[in-house]
C-alpha cells in the first residue's frame, strides 16, 4: 500500500492510501470527537461531530468518510469547529428527551461526555420533540426511543457483525425510530438472537440491558479485566467490569475484531449472572442426609482413603470438565494419567470429542491440520453445514455464516437430519431420512466432485460440467434419499466455490466415519486455507481441543460398569446430561469439586470440595479460532477456596505419588501442521 503523509494540527501523520482522515488521525494519536462512528462498522457521517477543516477546501468535511490524500493539511481544533460541534450537540439534545438526571446511563453516556467537553450548559433551541414510546417488550433488552440520536450504530452492528438484520429505521426526520423486523416491537421479533450487541454499541441510554442497567456504570467500576468466554468453542474475548468485588457486566472487546466485539446470549448474560449463584465455599463431608463442614486436610485424607481400594480393584474413575484451562487439564492428566496410570478418565463431552478426534485423525497423521479458524467463514464463498445448529452450539459462528451469506453473497448449503438452522437464507437444504447422515453419501459426493476438473479456460457452466456425472450424482441422491436435482445443485455450488468451508456440528461426531467423509468432501472441494483444511468442528466448550489432547479417553467407559469411586470436577456453567448424571448416581462413592451449588450434581456427592469460579481462575484455552487465548483472574478467590494446583498436590501427597507436569502446553500439539493443507488426501474406507 502506498504511504501518504498528512499534516494534522501541525503534526506530521503517516497513513496509507485508502484510509480516511479519521483513521490516519487515530493511528497517529490525534483525537477527533465522534458519535456515529465506531471502528469496524461502515462509516456513514450522520452525526457530523467528526468534521474537520482541510486547507484549500471551503467546506467542513466529515473525517470518518473523507479519504485521506497525500499532502493534506487538516485542522481539527479550530474555534469554528468547536462552535460547530457545540451547535450539533445542542440540536441533538433538542431533538429528544435527553434530561440526564432521569437516565440510567447518566455518567456512562457519550452524548453527555461530549456536551461536558464542549462546555454546553444550555440549549438555544426549543424542545419540539414528540413523546416516543419505551419498548419494554423484550425480556432482557429495553429500547427507549426518547434517548435515541439516530446514530444507527445498533442497526449497523446487527447487520454487519451479528448478521441478523433485525433492526432498521421507520419514518423520516425527527420522527424516525429504530424498529425490529420492519415494524415490530423488539420482543415480537422473529430474527433477534438476543446477543445484546446493539446495547453495547449504543452511545446513549436508548438501548440498555435491563439486568445490568443499575449494577454499575463503567466510570464507577474499580477495574476492567480482559478475559475469554469459556462457554463455547469460539472463546470470544471480552472485558469484564468489576465494582466492589463483583462483576457488573461483560462486553466484547471491539467491533474491529472478526467476531465484531459481540458476545452471544450465553456469554452476555450467563457469565455475570453466575457471579451471584450459591457457592461451595468450604469442604463438606456427607453426614446422613446432610453435610458437615470439614478442613481441607480431613476432606482430602478421607478422599484418598476411599480412593485407594477402589483404584486397586480398577473401579475408580475421574470425570472432568472441558471448560478447564490447559494448565488445569495438565494437572488432572499428571495426577490421573501419568501418576496413577488410570484408564477411566474422561470429560463430560467425551463422546463428542472422541467422534471428532477419530474422524479427523486420518488427516492429522498425514501432517495436515484438519480444521481452520472459525472466522475464515467470513472469507468463504460457499458454506456447508453438516449436522450443525450453530445458533445453539456456537452462536458467534452462526453470525459468521449469516454475515458471509447476506453481506458477501456466499452460498449456504445445509446437510442434516433435521430442520434447516438458517431458514430463509439457505440455498440448498438436504434432509436425510433417519437420525444420522450416511457417510456413504458424503464419500460418494466427494469422489464425484474430485472427478470434476473445471479448468479456468472452460467456458461451460457448472451444470454442463456435471453432465457426464449425472449417473453418479443420482446414486448419491439414492443413498441420501433425496431428489437428484438437489444433489446436482450441491455439486454445482462446490465445484464453483473458491473458498468453501464446512461446519460440522456435534451431532456429526456421533459417527466418526461421518466426520471423515465430510472432510473428504472438503478436500475434494479444495477447501484449503493457510492454517489448515476448511473444516470448522463445533466442539463443545472453550477448551475442548485442549481436553481432547490431554484427558479425553480413547473409548467411552462411563456407564459401562458400576464404579466404586468417581472424582467429578465441574465448572458449574454447563448442565450435565441425564445419562452422565445417572452414571454418577450409581457410583458408590462420589467426590464433587465445583464452584457452585449445582443441583442435582451436589446431591450425589459424598465429599463436596470448593473450586474457583471461571472469574477466579487463570490459564489458557485452545479455541477453534486457532489461537491459544488467555483466561485472566477477574476477581480473586475468597474464603476457603483453593487453587486446583494446591488441592491436587495435597491429594497426590496423600496418595503417595507426585504430579508430572508436561513441558509442552497441550495446545502446541493441537495446532501442529507439517505439510500444506493442499497436500491432504481423501481417506475412503
């Protein structure tokens, strides 16, 4: 990119051709006030707060939309600009009911802050606004039209980052209001995914999250700590605001990130709410129908005494959460696998992880990383969802899909055994009979696509190229139990695609052969990215990949036989399934270590041990974004809560062993790749 030099307020500022004046100014630490502008969103120049003077130009120009040119001389702090911006602010205040003393966002409002900075102590214009409604129909989000300045940030983030396109404007001028679904109340919307991104980007008190409106304003908080959401495989980065030792709210980091700074409904609400749940604060030992408090030494000695005879008879197991950090999983692996040589060690989501591990392993042994970062969906021109429901499994991945389809025109193909997860925007939907996708169908489709070689000089259409393969495509359709024309449409999309991506849901992992077959289709379709094959497996939690590499069992053992001892570590954030709970219930002696009083799990415990909550822990996660992301302590543990390292070290001493800590972090092996993705070969059984 060609470098350009601007003079802004007498300072030499460097930028590159194509950047706006505002972007160059921000890169060079020159402050220009903005209101409707937000980095990562399309600039629209609506509020006119960012106007600047450019020498040899008679007009005031909006810096957020004006391209920077080499040699420009720009002024941002003249008296003329100050008075102009103050006048803009007065007009905004006169346009709606902005009486700060009645607003929950007072002290946390960008409009108010700009007014103070510009010395605005009165408004010269009459208040001619009409009364606007307060939309309180949504159970979690409130939309007060009286506070709106029509900056359109909410509309743009909903469309450009969330991909829901829920919000838009109705009417014109002073009477314009933000509405959902072309005229509905927000609570009546069919498209809103309740992610709260609109509230996070709102510069005033227009859109607020009901639960957090009065917990504490950002300006009143004692600290703001960056961390990682553990609830799904994307591992979104967020900032947690802390006030008097309590988390008041969590927000995505920034709209310039691939995820758009959004959090899904799980991260936005579940994480702060979990700080108010009942905690397990001291070790407890069952005493009849209840529990009695115990010291750590007594509790761990009791656990060790019960463990030894069960272990010697091969009747002991450990069940762990994949929401643990790399460091925690390494401790568990060092104790149970390396120290005690136990085979019965697994995670709650072990069946899903095993399905993906076994299905992806034939490609891993080729030296290829068998998946790609989830945000590459945004770069794809053809997205194939296989047994996936991203809105439930990983909502931010669903946002990537919607944005790629609706903004960039990517094709969307869905192959599943149930309903279409993206109704209304899917180009081709195939529903398999029964409850599972047949790998034979995917393998046959892969072989057919691999046989199609459209050269760049070929002037024929994809349909014409399929002509010699209609018989094999018809066979694919017969296997799938669907119309041959539908299979032809899938094949036509895939042979034309330049950067296809395949999203594999947890349901696909029920049969590892289905996972392998789906990757075969990806290879045949030339789904290659710099970091690996164009496959996004929707593993369960923020560190499922780390768990797969440390504590996940090679074969399922839970429920195969009744155990005498079971050590259960739960983060308390994801409910346990009924099958797992039934197996725990049948175990003779159960130790449960968890931060929260999680029912019915704690009811099954013979010994109950406290554990740090997600916001009291630190470590790293292996996410499907292809990064090793850092989880930071937001609020330190209180009371008798000990770190996992201390607890397991003490337990190991009582058992007479030592914990072996690995020299290499688990993630390093997960993301290893020795050859280019394009060298991958299909594996046909």
